[in-house]
C-alpha cells in the first residue's frame, strides 16, 4: 500500500456531444471538480497536476471525468501520470518550487 503523498498529472481530452460546446469549457468543469476536492493542484497548459493520497488522486480522476460528461462531453480520453515513492512524500513544491 502506498502511504506517502503522491503526485499525478491529469489530462482530459473531451469530445463535445453537441456543436457549439468548446472543449475548453468542458475542461474548465473538470478543473473545477478537482479544485472542489480541496487538495493541492496546479493548472498547467496541457494537464493539471494534483497532490494527495493515492485514493484522493483516483477520486480526482473519477470526478474530472464525470464533470466532463456532465458538461456535455460525448467521450473523454484521460491521460494520467502518477509518481509515487516508497520513502517520502512526492510534492508539487519539491518539483517546481524553485521556479516560482
């Protein structure tokens, strides 16, 4: 069992179900769902990076996908990258803090 904080990069690529819906509007709803979880996150140009327990990360992925469908997606491709460690927390700050 993974007991340390983990990082994940979540990218949703929705296909709108109706004309006139822009994919960015659907992605915005996925980001809102992640933000509503109260876990640390960072929106990047191609993905949103999240930090939390392994279970929270899996829930963030599920909520992001559900938000896409609620916002009008017909289908969603979700790309996920997860970093875990057997010895320490993996944090957003440890990766990019020196650049901000």
